[in-house]
């Protein structure tokens, strides 16, 4: 496909970033931004917005399977240095991160904290960095761990914690694109199938919601009693992994944890079960155990591998157990990345304002509100306003029955 046209198509669906892009033209001169993000058409628009603002941009992938090579090629032609190739091996993946880290960036943008962790394992690289951003839940968890150990060397803005990020990207973005990934890899009928979703956080609830809307009978697996209860009252069956694998035709993990589907579950799984992961790293399904247990395996379709287990049972794994929405589809729709990347873009300016301690920060609520207003307007929603009397009432204690 033509990378340029793909980026243009995405750009027209990212009106908030577009507005900020015009507003901030030429205001980042001389700033070096190293970004470790999924190399998609939406990321291209973020990189180009930074470039138009005057920054020099280096980009590497935050997942070996998510790079859109045509987009990477187009970006290179536009003066963004891209070090990423779809299907790159582990060694090449880290080599690309090294090339971004050793470049001496002022700012790091990250999705999953691999680049930030690399800078912190080589502290001399972190010295000149003014700050960083983090896009996803798993990355924020890793950064908070660094902070707890007192080892965070520069301030990082947890973009994931903005409401205009997690409420939309994690829920609607992951919800839709995960189902998209499953469909592109398998072309199965969702209606009437039994599906299980592990994790009822923002991603998991988006996936469960979309699967149910397409007619699946959905089970939820949770370890948090409150989230489990929410899932139950939202109308899902709440079950253990052991129960889910015996019944489900499709099981999707979205927990941000490791070892959710383990050897014992694979042994007990129903014949023909399809396994996919939407959590950040490929550690949620024990793919190693699956490969060890298998008598044979063969790719049946792009991003779909069949494993034959002892006794003749078949288990199907999508996108190697990596993020299925990015491996087997194109990641989140542009409309939702408009919100996430507007947060990323403004976070860069917040870092450059200075005054942030080397800790994990969140963006101020005014930024969330501004982004939400712009998006609402762009999508044709109209906001009611409070009357003066209502403002007074909400701030008072005197009036009651
Ligand atoms: P979250 O923290 O809102 O939800 C995770 C849920 O998983 C929690 O409710 C937790 O109790 C549950 N959980 C943890 N261990 C579990 C286990 N062993 N079994 C069952 N449930 C378990 O996190 P969020 O935002 O939903 O993110 C989940 C993962 O998805 C993270 O790795 C995040 O980085 C990733 N992510 C992926 C995206 C994608 O494009 N595929 C987009 C955004 C986030």
C-alpha cells in the first residue's frame, strides 16, 4: 500500500492533532525527540506534527510486529529517521532502540517503556534527557516501579493516565481493533460463539463490549473482586481461566500480567480454541509451553498458527501471542489515536516548560478538558453549559429538602 495515502487518510481523522499541529508550528526548533511507538499511520502524523514544530525526530518500533513498512518508508522520505521493520527479530528490535537511545535525545516518547528502561540501564544516556512520556498501562507500571526504587532519572508524563487517553484508546480503540485483528486472522463468525476475555480493565471491557455487540456469549476472567463484580453486573459470566478454556471458542487476554494462560490451561483447553492477546507484552499466553507441548504446528493463514497437541487436539494462536490488534490488524482507529497523540504532543511542550521533578507525572486536567472539547466539537456533539444559579447550587450546602 502507499504509505503517504495511508497517512493522509489517518490525518483527516485526527482533527484535534491537526489543530495543535497548526498552532504549534515552528515552536520546537532544535529539540531532539526519540520515539519508541508502534510505527503506524497515526504515529506518522504525530512524528510529522513534531517535525513541523521544528523538532528532529527519530522513531523505532515498540513492538516487532506492529510496523507498517510502507508508512516507515514514507516517513523516511519526509525526514524522520525511522529504525523499524515489520517482523524484526529480538536483536534487531533492541538495536533500533539503541540507535534512538544513543542519539542523545532531549525527550523520549515511549509505549511500553522499553526505550526508557534502556536509558535507565545505561544511566549515562539519561543524563541529557529533559523528560519523557509513556503511552500505555504496562509502561506506566514499569515507570512507577523505577520511581519506587528511587531510580527514575528524568520526569516522565504518564499519558495513559489522561482521561482522554485511557477511557477512549484503551476501551474503544482496543475493543474495536482487537476484534478486527481476530477477524482478519481467522474470518470466524463471532455471533453465537463463546468468547472469554481475561482482564476487565479498560481494554478488557472494550473487547468484551464489542464481542457481545456482535453476538458472542462472553465470559470474563478477573482477579480483582470489584472489577469481577462489575463484569457480572454488566451481564457477563465471571469464570476462572480453567473454566474458560474448557468452554470458549475464543480467549483473549488483556491483563498486562504474565502467565495468564499456562501449560495446565492448554492441557485442559477445548479442541479448536483460538487464543489471542491484546495486552502489551507477549507474556500473557505461555507461547513457549504451547510450542513445547505441540507435536506439530503450521501457519494456516497470516497471523494464525495451528498447534497440534497430544491426543489430536488443536489450538490456534494469533499473531504469535503479541498484540493482536497491531499484529493482525492496523492498531487503533485514527479517531481514537487523535486523542492519545494530542496528549503525547502536548506532553512534549509541558516537559519543555520545565519544573518537573524526576517522577511519574500526569497531564493537568485542563489539557484533558481542552482535548475533549475539541474532539466533541469535531464529532458534532454540543455541550450544555451551567447556569449561574446551577454553579452556585453545586457549590453550596444550604439548599436541601
Ligand atoms: P487495567 O489496569 O485497566 O486492567 C487490567 C485488568 O487485568 C485489571 O482489572 C486486573 O485486575 C486484571 N488482571 C491482572 N492480572 C490478571 C490475571 N492474572 N487474570 C485476570 N485478570 C487479571 O489495564 P488496561 O489499560 O486494560 O491495559 C491492559 C493491558 O493492555 C496492558 O498491558 C496495556 O499496556 C495494554 N494495552 C494494550 C493496547 C492495545 O492496543 N492492544 C492499548 C492500551 C493498553
